[in-house]
């Protein structure tokens, strides 16, 4: 039987599929025999073959699928169920004798183009801002006009001598570099090295400017007719040392202004000094009183007792073992104090610049690691700055007193104490004793030394508890001192100063 199904009904009401052969000439494999069931159940209908719509692998559809695609209604089931599904909540009783519907005739296979095409409703454009202009327009949409092409103009040739564009060179440094996280010891080491480097180059600038100034003065005097023998002597050097030192201070002031131009010290310094005089400055925590000022003077003069009665005899004995004699910087200063330029340098401008450097720049930069640490470190740098063994040891003791005064009472009072010590007790007192008889000089001089020394010693003994409490309150973290003494610049500065002091501090006998 070609193109249809045959059905036979037995007397008992059960149907058997006799044959269900379909002549499908469009199949790839030709005519295939259908399965026949002998158990009384309807014949199994083959499943439609899936159709791949993307065109990658074309598979020909079965007749059932083609009928479904053409818009026809699906065929009725071959056999009605014996027991229909009873919905929940309803009571349905089937009839005694089921009524069977005959099979519907399936039309023979026809090509797809011979079937009438269904008329589809007009398709609306999807909603959206990009397709708003196509709303209500039936499908197919009108074609999109092509994008106009920008005309390419021919490039004109470069004239002769014109710079041709070159590729930008790539930067060797990355655009972003991760920040290095420093430990506490590294931070201390870097801060101390920065301040030691500042002091070291301060000494270098001071020495270089002084040497240039001395050579310039000597050249001018030679051009004026001064004999060279008079210029090479020590008397000439002592006579011009004050002027040379003042010129060197000008160069050092320019150096500090350039290196630390953004330091808080230079912002409103005159006003800050006026406020510190009244005890209201930013760096002043206490108000200076006459008693505190006199005690500070006493402690500074007590340090001179250590210099005269302890350090100087010890250095004389040590140098005598090697057949040498100490030649300190104090001797050259005393020899040149007869000029006004040296008085101005040693009594006023020298102390001001030294306090600005050590107590104004160095000590505040190290104060974040502890007050005691900043006072001691600045005092050590201040002592080695003098490049003299005796004067350096004396300057360390004086630097401790000046550092404490600058920290607690203000920078202006450390400057005042430094000027008082250099000008009043080192210059005026020496001039006053020089006009007295030798016996009076010994009585006044030794009496003052003994009185100041005993007073300083008693004050330190009575205030040892307060001093210990101040050191415990303002002490640094563990490892700060070790990090300081492992700073390369700090060690370089101390080493160079010590070598220079040993080379120029002794003369052979």
C-alpha cells in the first residue's frame, strides 16, 4: 500500500496494524519497511529527525516534521486510550463500548513550494532606543543606508628640511612604582644619615669658602705690594681668620637656605623667636625664668671645668707617650681674638649659625624618634663638627645642655646661652682677667672654676631623680641607638672628623 495506512478491526474490538509502509522518495535511504506489532498494541511511530537550522549540517526532515512545518494540524492519535485520564475532582465513567475513530488519510508527499504559503501577521520592531524608528513598520524592515566613507586625501610630500615625525621613545621608568615599606630601623638610619650628610657638607662648604676667601685676600695683598714672607706667617693668618670665617658663614647660610628651603624653621622665624621669648612659641613648652637661665650658665661653665681639669691633662699625658704635643683649636682662637671680625664671628654670628643648624634643623628632624635621642645625637654631631679632640668633647657636654633648653624652652634661649658663653665668659671675662695682676687672676679664675664646678655637681646629684624620670619618659624605642650608629653617613662623618682632628691636633716635639 503506497502512501497510506491500512487498519483491520477484529471481532473482539482490538485492532492490529497489518502494514504501515510509507513511500518516502525524499529520504536519503529510500523505502524502509515499517515495524509491525503482533501484540495488539498500535504500531510505534518513528520519531522525527532533528533539523539543524544553522546550515552547518543539513539533515532532511521526515514527512511528519515537514507537515508540521507547513502549518497543518498534527494527525490524530492512532488509537484512542482505553481509559482516559480522569482529572482530579471530576467523576468520569467511560462508555461500555469504546468508539474508535478511523485513521485520517495522510496526503502524499508534495514538494514544499507546491503548498500554499501561510500569511503571517506583520511583525513589530523590538522595543529599544536603537530600534525606536522601526516601531510599527511591518517586516521586513527597510534596508539600512550604508555608512558614507570618508574620502582619503593624498598626503602631501614633506618639504626639504622639515622634521619628519619620529616614534616616541619608551620611558625606562615604569609609570607606577610600588612604594618601598621601610622598617623602623631603616627609617632611623635614613633620618640620621640625612642629618649627618647635611652637617658634613656644611663643613665642606665652610672649608672651601674659607680657603677661597683666604687665597683671594692673600692675592690682593700681594698685588698691593705686601711681601710674600709676611703673608706666609702665622700672624697674617690670625689677622685675617676672623674675616675669612665671616665670609665662610655667608656661604654656609646660602647652603642651608638651598638645601632646606622648605624646612619649617624658615617660615616665620623672627615671629617664632619673639614668641619663644615669652614662652608661647611652637617649640617652647615651658617659660624661661632667670633661675633656669642661671642654672644653665652654671652647667655650661661646669663643662669647661671638665675641659680644663680632666680632658686637657689626660690629652697631654696621652700625647706625651708618643712624643707629641696637643695643638687645639682653642689656642688659635685665643690668638686671633684681638680682631673685631673674630669677636663678631666667635661671639655672635658663629653661635647663631651653629644653633640654627644643630638645634634648629638637625634636632627637630630627629625628635620623632624621641627627645633624648635627638638631644644626644645632635650633641654628638655638634662635638665632632669642631674637628678637635678637646674642644669636641667639651662641645658634646655643652650640646646636651643647649639641646635640652631648645627642646623645652625654645631655640631663642639656646642661642642666647650660646652667645652668653662665647662672648661673656670666653671673651669679656678673659679680657677682664688679663688686666688684673697675676695673683688676682689665679684667685678669681680658680675660685670661679671651683664654685661653678661644685655647684654643677651638686645640682646634678640633687636632680638625678628628675633627670632619670625625664629620660625614661622621653626615651626612644628599642633599637633606635643601634640603628643610629649603623648609619653609613653618620659613621663617615664621625670618621672623617676624628682623622682630621688627629692630623691637625698634634705637633711633634
